[in-house]
């Protein structure tokens, strides 16, 4: 006899957003050292889109029917044996492994961070992946107050956090984005430039002192090649999107392991109003439209599902 049921997003084959569907499964149960979270917000990442399409099949094969979702915020509703420091009803956020598009997520208690009371749950849920990715990339690149950092795709979720963390560290930041997002980048503290032909000249005009380090959050020849034309030390060209192309120019992937400690540090900055994250919301039942929004590559900040 089945127990209580819980909705999750599944897909049975690689393909477009329309392959995603909501299905009922038996509620997961927290084991020793684990908690169960009633998900309120699930973030939608570009990596989710790539996995769903099959772009990552060589490196990250899935078993069908497969699920998605790597970040969440919600309310603790079950404690496993041995869990201390958390209580039923606590609001937390954290990372998951392709299971967060769901009404319930089970995760090790050590992998979640408490949501500060001053921070709304939408922003908290939208920051989980971007906070860890951006902070880890800047750490790997050694960005300090003496740097001028070029961020490609600066209006996206990772770019949004990277700009603010770099400014918090005292660096000068140049951000590439479409003209419609230039005022937004100025609000974050970056000097905006439009991508496209002539990018290198526009960056040089915006940063006559020169660029010392670059973070690519979009991938492709233009972002990497322009960074290589601007930066003398190619080891300070980092990407979270295209390590193959970066390697051709002497750059590198700057991927850091998930870290609840780094996440907590960014969340505290957000609670203090020093890091912001615009959030575009979609009801859980509109997961297909949420994927289309992320896949378009436009917009700013983070797309999240309201579960």
C-alpha cells in the first residue's frame, strides 16, 4: 500500500521543455542524519536545460524517468535520527542533486543553511546556486581590490552575484549585457558594455587602466577570445560555461565544490542588503514555461518555480 504522495517533475527522454511533466510519487522519508524539506522555491539553472536536452549526456548521463533541480528553499517538515540543531518548521535553503523540482526534498542536515529572518524566501531560493558558483569562481581567480574584473553575461544569476561580490571586495567591474540591462548593471555597481562586434574596444574604453581578470558565465568564442585579447595573464581567464574554449586560449574552468559555508556568507550579505537577486517566478505547473525562459538566454537575475 502506497503512503502519502508528493508531486515531482519527471521526463522520459531528452528533448525540448515539453518533455517535462508533473507526476505523483511516494513521499520521500528522511533517514539518519537527514531532513525532509517541504519545498517552497526551486531554482531553474542553465545546467538543468542542458541536462534535459541531452547536451551533458556524455558527462552526466541520466536514467529515465529522470528528475531535475539542484537548489531549493523551504520548510523542514521531518527530522531523521540523530539530527540536531534544526527543528520542524525551520526555513532553510540548500543544494540537491537533480531532485529539487519537487514538493519534498530529502537532504543531509549538514547541507542546508538557515534563512535569515530579514531575507524573503524567493530571494533566498534564487541565490543558492548562483551564490556558490560565483563566490567559488572569484575565489579561484583570486579577485581582490586591486583588480579590474570583466564579467561576461553579467545580468544573469551568476553574473549578478559575481558583480556584487567583486564590488564588495573592492574590485572595479566591467559587465557585458544587452543594452536593456545596462541600467541594471549600473545599479549593481558595474560599468556596462554591450556584447557583439567591437566588444574589445568598448571594454578598453570603459577600463583604460586595463582588465586584469575575467569571469565568463555564457561561453562561446566571443567571450573567451575577447578576454584573451584584454588580459595578459591567461590563467586569470575563468569560465563556468565553456572550459574547452577557454583552454584553447590558456584560460580555465573555475568550478568550486558546493559549500554551505560560502552560501551562508553570501546569504548574510543579502540579508544585510549588500547582495540583491531579481527573481522571475513561475508556478510549479508552468515548469515548461520556466525552462523556455531560461533557454532563451534573456532576462536578468533568476528564474524560480513556486512549488
